[in-house]
C-alpha cells in the first residue's frame, strides 16, 4: 500500500466521525469541517510520523480537537453563533456543552462520547489521570445541573451519541444553510436533499460502522474495542443517507493531499525567495559599504560681530582736507617727539 492509499484509507475511516466529534466540541458545522481538514493536512505533511504512530486515528483526532478549540476562532465573525440541532433536547445539551471550559468539554467528549478510558483520555489531553478525573467529574456535574436527567453517565453517553450522530449534524447543517431537506435519518431526523442512498459511498459505509466514536483507541470503551455500541441513536447504525451527507461536506482525501502539497510548495518557494533576498541584500551591503572608518567633516558655523566689508568710494570734504594737511607736514607727516640724549 502506497502512502497515498494508506492516507486515503485513514481519511475515509476517520473523517466523517471526526466531523461529528468536533461538532460536539464547537457546535459549529463549518468549524468542525475545517478543523478536520486542517488536521488531515497536518497528518499528510508529517505522514511518516503518523504512519508509524501506534494510533494514527488518535493522532489525527488530537490534532482536530486542537484546531477546533483554538482561541483564534473567536476573531471570526461567522463562528460566533452555533448551528443548533432541530431537536429542543439536543439544543439544551449543546448549550450545556458549550458553557463548559474547553478542557472540560474535551474530556467529557472523549470519555463519555468517544468512549476512551480515563488513562487514554488523560494522555490525549496531556493531563495527569487525577486531573482528568477531576475535569470529568466537574463537567458531569455542570451538565447535570442544567439537565438533571443526564446525571446518569449511561444516559449522558446516549445523548452525546445522538447529538453527534450524522443525522443530527446533517439536519443542523441544513437548517443553518437554509437548504431544503427530504428523507429521514436515524430517529426520523431530516437530512439534506440529494444525499446519497444507503451504501452508495465507501466513506459512508465505513463511517456508518464507526459512528460518533469510530476512532476510539483499541483499548477504549468505544466501538474500536468491541465495547458498548456508539454508532447512532440508541446504539443503532446511522442512516446511510445522513452519513453520506456528512461525508460529502468534507473535502475528499485527494483534495486534502493536493491542498497540503500546494501549501508546502508555496511556503518552500517563499522561504527560498526570502533567503535569496537576504543574501542579495547582504552581498550588496558588503560591496557598497566603506572598508574603513571615515570621520565626518564638521559643518562650518558663521562668525558673528564682524564689520561689513565695504568697497572704497570717493573721499568726503573732511577727508580731503585732512589728507592735504598731512601732506603739508614736514617729512610727510606731523613732527615726532624724540628723547633728548643727556
């Protein structure tokens, strides 16, 4: 199997389920889709590392969760309002989830939604096991305070699975985009018109088996370990049309790989151009810079208080008389006193 084929297989298995999981974290379909695509682009960029990881699906899931919960999304105006599901009970659960701190929300989704064990949840959230247990306890208490019927972990798990099901996500996305809907998904939820029929897509078939927790670790409590079913509402597989709709909302694996390769080429060329520019500027500076220090010449300052130079003009009457008197003196001038020699 080539790297591209292995990546495509991982993408087909994980992408639809990850979109539903990140929708639980964010309540926004577009952000969930973008987070999953960004995570898979990062995975393709670092594919040798991901391919040799003991849990490639967990690697991509952690990257998708980080992208979905990034605080930079607050600057995007279109991500400020969630895409609520059509069912009032699901909307109440979504509101309770979005009121949790991101770390608590992530812990709750991983443990009660995806079905990971506590040590696996702690490892994925990069926290100690006691800290993870505390986050889980406080998250459950906060949800139960707003929705008392979810104090039972089993009921909370069932509701999380229903909220993250493909049918719920498809209906919420259709309502947010104003598209007409036809057909029903699991539990009678409406799905967008034009969705593929059951079994019409290979991605949909894999995702239908995976469900909301289809990328749980091999040792977790989800479907990956043969634990309690988490593939749809009440443990039933989700409808193929709804799954196909969710799968169609995400770009295909070939498009993700192509976009990442184009981005890598762009940044590589930009780095080369920037390096060449720096080298050229450095060479030009070395070529034109002086080889030794040249002391700057001090600027001159005008001297104040000197008489103005004037050109010689005609003598006045007094000057003419004075000149005539001096010429008439003995020896061309007035007599001088000379000391007497005694």
